[in-house]
C-alpha cells in the first residue's frame, strides 16, 4: 500500500449512514446504516451486485445525495455538498466536446481564476502523467474511449482532491483497454498519493486494484464484509494468477452468490415469491 503520513489529508469516515431515494409512496431505503473508515492514501473498492447501493453510497460521499441518518466526513469535516477536494469520475466522461483536451483539463483552474498560461502548464503536466503528452490540442471526439477517460482523470486531479471517487470508470471499455487503464490508474495513484474510493461489480478488478474491498449486500446496501488484500505494490499480471488472488476471488464470489440467493431465492425468483411456486 502507498505509504502516507498519519496526518496526511484524505481520511474518509462514514458513520451510520442511511440513504433514501424516491418520493412519496415510491420512496425506499437504498443504503442502511453503513459505517467504515478509510485512512488517507488508501485504495478501497466498493464491490457488489447491481442495485446494491454502491453508487448511491459514493454519491453521498461526493456530496450529491443527502443522508437520511448518519453522514460522511472528510478529515473530520462533515460533507454537506459537492466540493473540488472530492473529485468524481463517472463511467461516461463529462468532457466539453467544444474544448480542446488541454482546456478541458484546465477548466477547474479557470473557475478558480488561475491565469491561462499557468493553468495550461499544469494541465500539460497532468496530461503527461496520464500518458497523453502530444494530444493537448485534440478534441474529445478525436480520442478513443480509454483516452477520454484519461483526460477525465487528469481534469479531476488538477484540483488536487483529497479523495478520488470513481464510479465504475472503466466499465464501458473493452477488456484490453480496461486492463491498460487499471495499470495506469495504479501508476498515477502511486504518484499523487490521494485516497481512492472505487465502485465496481467486477471481482477481478477489485482484487487487482484495492488495498481493501468493502463487499456490499443486496438492497438496502450494507457492508457485508471488509476484506484486506495482502498484496504488495506494484502489482502485475502474476498477481492475477496467484493462489491468494484465487482464494479471494472465491470468497467474493461466495458472498455475491449468497446475496443473490437471499434477494432472489435459489431458483432466481424474488425471495418473497420463491416459496410460492414450490
């Protein structure tokens, strides 16, 4: 794991957090009294089936969703709304199609009033960090999906966030590009040393990337298990075929299968109906 001083910024605390979505009769509890702590500089994956509330939980840490109970804190400051210190990367990029790559990355500094020359210089440094030196003057449409996500990561990092929140950022990419992006992310993370909270439903991705995996239950989402990943850094393909990787994968698969059966019954029907057909 990346070594980070104990007093470094980026500690995330989630305490008894519940989140409700919808309105009126359609309102439901998506996340139920979740608590966990992430030390500064740690890479944590939220793993769980679709609809378990992992993206909702991430949205609350980002400040986009209010808490029904409890809350989330960053360095002992309670989170009440979005802020640049909590950078959010989505599955689909949110780049401005009419702006060149360098100006997309520099946009956050423009909003802070930083001069054009300085913000462009810092944007170019980050584009080099994510492997896009030479593409500064391109438009997003001229880039591949993986390259667009690199620009997105650089645009978030230019604000120097204390925590990087990533909502299945590589899910739309092909397998080879996804593998390249996972390696790139680990390389960038080792350099910037920010805290990362990464949402995924892909077990292999979680075990490859994370220091810890928080496995979530079916809705309403709870933390089913907190798994430490006993692998050093840097990591390569040999980790993917190690005995320990396979042991962790079997454990995650068993937890996910158990949650599926609890929610839908062993035959695949919703649990409330499964017994009606026996």
